[in-house]
C-alpha cells in the first residue's frame, strides 16, 4: 500500500511539473540545394555547378512537451526552398517534420537538436527549358540544431539544417542528362506564437 501511495505522489508531482504547449510558427530560410551535375556532353566534359544560396520561407505548427527543463518539440512545417544555378532557379516545396530535443540553459534561452524528416511535394526548374523528374526518394532524413529564446508566448529560433545523404532528381529526358541534389543545407529563422 505504501508503494502505491509513493508511486501516486511521484506521478502527481511529475504531472504538476510537466508542461505542454502548442502553437504556430513561420519565418525565413536561407540556403541552397546541392550540386547541379551536367554530363550531356560526355563524362570527360561533365560540369558541376554549386547552387547559390537564396531566401525562402516556411509556415507550420508545433507542440512542446517540457519536463524539468528538458523538452520534446515535434513540428510540421511547409517549406519553400529556392536555389540559383546561374542560368535557372530550382524551386522545392516540401513538408518538414523535425523532432527536436531541447534544454533550457539560461533564463529564456534554450538549445535544441534532432532529426528532421523531409517529404518533397514538388520540385521544378524556373527560367529554363530543361525538365526535371521527381526526386529519387520522396522522404529523406536530415538533422536540425540551433538555439532559441522564449519571451512569454513569443519564441525566436535560429537553426541550421543539414543532410545525411543526397537525394537526387534527374533530367526528365535522356538527351538532357543532368542531376540535382535536392537535399538542402540551410539556415532557418523562425518566429513562433504559443496558444497556451
């Protein structure tokens, strides 16, 4: 009986300390997809062009489950990523689902990191006659890490997103013979609002 009472007190104390919240977030991202490789002239004439960073945007929602200064923060975010390749632009629309573990380190300051799943909705080339196929893998895994500040219901975040491996999209026709790595490396700047 004593053990049951102790367990009940621990559970009640734990739920009193645990906090959960949810809200919306949005902001800007700055980065680029991977290299453009063109081998249409033959392997000896292959060219590689590194994508130039451009700004994009994101919008979505999050939940946060906090216990004793440590928190779990799953998110679901729509992202538009733009990359410039000299003569054309590569646009990606995707759903990102990061699952971050964080730590409150000093007052309103926190740090966080975790895996980020990416689902490609659409990828296309702008200002080009080239046609691109769908990406090799619809769903890929990357990572995010960063820091944030919470001021009441408002939160500000800066994160870096990277990839564990490439996710290639190829030319739609055999005569064009090029590929682009669709997995981005980017900085993410977010403003969040918590409803509770």
